[in-house]
């Protein structure tokens, strides 16, 4: 067989570990990870290259019922991932019940490409519970390969990789062989800042926030970044900034450290907060923020 290449798309509900799995499979921290739902908003590609293969992994937003136009855009990423996949990794948790009336599960049963049902977080469950859940998923999706895994502990990921390599179609590479992702560095800067907001604020604040890099100036010894944090209400702006600017300073320090590690360069980071009412339901705002 000649060169093999394909899109291996990771799909599942919120908080099942899709971003953790993506990062481990790619070997780089491309997707942000928090315990909050809807952490991933975009479709993020991670590319693994070998001499005779290229695997294009795709991390997608968690499957939700849309409450805003933002969610509708996020679900478009999921639908596209179903349509262009060469292999689908459907990630679930051991504690999740198999809902045969689930609309997405019905769609998944009709796809024509190989499907792997990966039962994640098995390091947290008993052996008998894992076996029972594996049998339930095998009955619900008989065409799929069902594997219990732990993305965090890298349990059975070698078997996942073996299965992917067996099913990867013959094809020339889709991206240059030295490519790691299709996203620019500025995208990952915004994601790192948004991750720190998700980690440092509670309730509605993280879900009302979008981050945009307004200026990205790369010099020989330093990268100067000016980023805007958009919120939907003045009260949220006050919370983001905090008393005497303490809260936003904490976010900025944590984000700068991670950005420096990602870029492998010294970073000067400025953060500003602006109000953009109702941006989650505004088509032009969503387009500006990279949602289609």
C-alpha cells in the first residue's frame, strides 16, 4: 500500500474528554481543557505525520441543543465533521447511558465510514461496569468497534491507533508534512486566554465571553499582543476586571505564561474588556469571531 491519509474526527457530548484525547493523540496541547461544558467552540485540527501516512485529527464542540446562534454555528462544525470524516471516533463516558432514541446516535448508525465508540474514563469505574457498558454500545452500534479507554491515563490508546492505521484510506497528504494544525498562532492565543477565563470565573461569565487578538506584533526577542475580551453586559465587564484590576491581572499572568510556552518566546500581553451586547445571537458578530 502507498501513502495513507484521512480525517479522523472526534465527536461526542460535552465534557467526555474529546480535547484531552485529541491532545494525547497529536502529542501537542492544541485544544484547551476545563471541566466546564462547551469549552471547545471551534473545530480544531491536529495533524500527525509519518513517512507513509498523515492523520488529520479533528476536535469538535460538544453536542448540545442550541440555545443561541453561537450554538447553531458550533453544531455546524459537528455536522461537517460527520460529513467529511474518513474515520469517526465517537467518545462517550462509562457513566453515560445508551439512548437509542438519540437523534445523533441514529445519524451515526447510518454513516458509511468506520466508527470507533471509545468509552472514556475507565480508570474511574469498576471492571464489571465497563464490560456492561461495552456490551450495551456494541448492541446499539453493531457496525462500530467499541473500545474502553482512558484518554487521561493513555489506557488502550495504542489499540485506538492500531485501529485507525488499519482503516486509514490510501491517499496523498492533505497538508504539508511539517504542518501541525490548520489554525494560526493568533487563534491559539485567544483560546489560551479564554481557557483562563473559564478557569477563573463562575456561572454565566465564561459563556458570555469571546476573545479577539486585535494586535499581534512579532519582534526578534518578544511578541507583543493586545487582546480584547468581549462580554454582553457592563456588570460582567466589572467582574472580569475585578477590584482594582486584580481579576484581569490574574488572568493575564496565567495566560502569558502559557502563551510563552506555546510560542517559545517572551510575550508582552495586554488585555482590555469591551461590551458587545447579544453577540451570541448576532450573525455579523459571530462571523467576525470566526463562526459561520
